[in-house]
């Protein structure tokens, strides 16, 4: 047989050989580095036997696929260590993931001390260096084998496999695990690893099934690669909005109020108010929106018309029982059907369109407790929600306008480089999830595809991510831990106007159906605040800050002048405070630095006599003495222009 290698060279063999044997024939060094093979374009185990002509690439740790194999093997080593230390634990699944691996166990929660013990046991297993071997069993034998080992979750996985499936196992010196592979030839190939954390997870991601304990870890080929990754994780922890936002006193949560129901402090509230005033003025004064205010709840009748009652009830807070009560209400998970009735309150002409409605909407969604995290996924949130009722001939240009507004908001917030665009499409193989005819879906998706292409926006297409009534563009951002969240959504809706009997009078005096665009401009305020905390590590652009300037009198004698300075700043629209505590000025400066303030104004005898302030900023450190008028003019310009200073946001304040 002839084996064509990656460089185009050909190896000839008179008998079948495993991928590992071929690697060893090429080079002993290559065999030591080998993690898997790419056989005719498919990733295969090193133990895979090649018995005919083929193309073959030996996958090493330097390849992404090779790193996956190292991590998958590390997951099995971890599972063996857990079984040695906690014999009653039951194993489930343990895949490689984007930045490491995890394994789920039916066990008691693991502490950090437990993880350290598991790490130490993993090192022992790796040092033992057992060869990892692969074998297969028929389905019934595989079930009996795992029943004898007392592993019910593995039994369930095997039972779900089709008859005749090849069921493979890997044995690493006594510990045997059900697995499709591929794996390293020996555990010795796991050279640099770390267990990161543990958390709760559900069996097969179903909250109705067993609660499991998930251990996350990571592994690399080299120790310096691991060290760099761990430093990145430490930076992520420093930026984590759930920790940093609490430390900065922006929000908190309370058990007796409930999970996913954050409380915003005066500082956090002021930041949200600044964002809200900016968005409302932007939409109303510059983008032609009218503002609505609608109820926080409605009868089930409304949601039945929209289709949410049939397609989204599990995600709603329902007040009452339809079997027992005449009227059942639900807290609103969206604003669209409410705003439709604002539109319907008057007869509209084709000249009235587009009719752009926007609302600062508080919404409620019954999120699963395991999904909630900080401000990124909560049960009550406020959103910059809008609905545009348009003529069909206006749809494309108005959709472009919604994209332009979203991009402008991202640019102003300094977030435009951190997002990805997704065309979220319907899944034709899951028809019951959606309303409308296939041709309508395909036509609208093609329109959106053409718009994104024309605007030069790079995007990916996601099947099955559309709303039940129409496709959408999702603008996603990745948090510090690498998880994607949808920040802004723009949806194309050619269906709901008919369900709500919405119409306009066209140029011929006839009734005509409009189209609807569902959109957010900035998105959810809570999620955006979380994103901003992590992006800027708490050192926000000056215009967003709840406290923009702190005036620091050198001693009690200069409190009166400090108050005068503060009041003048307030009169000019600058959020300022005065630190009049009987503390040394060095202490006050250090505290202001820790609070990540943009500016401090130190005042004493010289400043009072000359009507000046000594300026310290987190951007440039000591900026020297300036007249109060000069400082006010400069900071007002910075605030009004929403300037983002080019500071090193991950470093120390210079002030």
C-alpha cells in the first residue's frame, strides 16, 4: 500500500500498519510527538490500522487537534484520580473543550483542597506511565461490563447507541472508560496541566435529571504555555464583573430577594441612568423614534395571539392557573405585542411609515438557576427595545439603519472590536418550533444575507437560532471566560403583523400588511454594564463614571474651598464629590486610585489663593496646576464627546 504524507512524499508498505507505527517509521522523534493521525482528512486514533492506499498527516501537540487529544487524555487521567480518591463517585462524560477539558461526576461537591489532591494523584498516575490500550465490545457485553463496574451513567450511554455500533473502551492500566477516542499512547504525554474549578452540572444538560459535579481543567504541551494560560485566567478573574462590580459597589444580590434579581447601588444606578439618557436622546432626537410606555404584564390572551404562549411559556413567569381562574396573567418577556397595540391605536397611512417605536423596557424571563451569572443572565432586566413598523419597500433600508445604530452604539462604548455577527436562521428540520411557511423564511434570510454582505460585515450563519417568528442578526461578545453572550439583536418579521391584524392604508386606499423589525440599539443594560466592567477592568471612560471627579482638601482649613470647587463642577454637569475626612492627603489619593476615578483635584493654600486646582488623573498621573475654569472646560469636552482615553486599562492607575 502507498501512504501519501503531508509533504507529498510517499511511503510504501507490504502489510497493514497502525498510524503510530507509520509515525515511528518516519522518525522516532515524530512518534514521540504524535497525538493522532489525520487519515484521508479524518482525525483518527494512533492505534488505527491502515491497510490500503491513503493520505496521512501525523498530528502533533503543535496542532489544535493534537492539543484536543492531550486534553481528552488528561480528562481520563483526572477521572482515574477521582475514582482512586473517591471510590463511590460515578463517572459520566469528560470531553476536551475550547480551552481545556472537564469531567462530570455523580459525587459530593469538590472543594479546592479536593482538586489539589486530585492533581497530586494525577501526577502519580502520569509518573506510573501505563500504556493506554483500546478494545471494543458488542453492545450487550459492553452494557454488562459497565454494570459490573457499577457505572449507571455509562450504561445509559451505551443503551442509547444503535444496534451494531462499534463500542470502544480505553484502558490506562486498570482504569477503563467508555470512549470513542482518540487518546495518547500513554498518560506520560500529559506534561502540563492544572485543575481550574468545580461547579454543578446536570446530566445531559437537563435540569430534570441528576445533579452532577463538574471539574474543569486545562492542559498544554509545554509548561510555559500553561503558565501563560493561567496568567490569562488570573486576568480574567481580576476583570470578572461579578467580582469587580461588587468590589466597586455597583451592584449586589441578596438570597431572600432571589437569584438573578440584582440590586443596584447609587453608583451602579447612576451609570445605568447615564446609559439610558444617552440612548433615549440618541433614538428620539437623532434616529426618529417615538417613545412608548407599556404594562409589565398582560393576560394570557395577548401571548396566545403572538404565539409566545405556545412557543415560550416555559420561559415566562405565569401568574395564576388557567384550570382554576378566569383570567391568567404573565409578566412580559418581551415588549413587541404591547407596542403593536400602540401602533393599532390609530389608523396609519403609508405616509406614516416607517413608524419607529422604542421603549426602555423591563422584562422578566424564568431563567434556569444553573444558567444565571452576575449581570449577564438574570431574571429581571431592562432593554433598549424597539419595533419598527415599515412598508415592505422600506424594509431593507430600515434594517440597514438598525445595524448602523447598533454599530454606532458599540463604537461609542468602545466595544466595536469585541463583537461577532451571526445570521441566526430557522431549522427546517424542526418545523414545530416556528410559525410561517418555508418560502417566507428562506426569502427573508436571503435578504438579510445580502444586507450583511453589502455592508461588508463579516458574519457566520447559525441554524436553529432564529426566533420562532423570524430570522435575526445577533451581535455577540465573549466574556472574560470565553463564553459568548448575545448583546444586540435585530430581527426580521414578516409574520406577526397578520396575527395581530396590523395594517396601513396604501396609496390606493387599500389595507396592506406592514413588516416589522424587532431590534435593540445597545441591548440589555445589565449585560452591557457587565461587559463594560470586564472590558475596562472598572476604569470606565469618564462620561460613564458615576463619580468623575473627587476633590481632596489637604487639610480641614481648605474644606470650604474644596466645597466651592465641587459645587462649581456640579453646576457644570460634572459628577463630583468632596473627601473632607480628617485623613492625610496620601491616604485620600490612594483610596481615590483604588476607586479607579478618572480625576482627583488636590486643593490647599496655594490653590485657594490662586483659584486653581492641582490635577491628578488616572491617564497621566500628576498633570500639575490648572485654573478651575480650564479644568472644567477640558472635562466637559471629554464628557460631551464621550471620549475614550487611550490608557492602559489593564495596568495601574497613573494618578
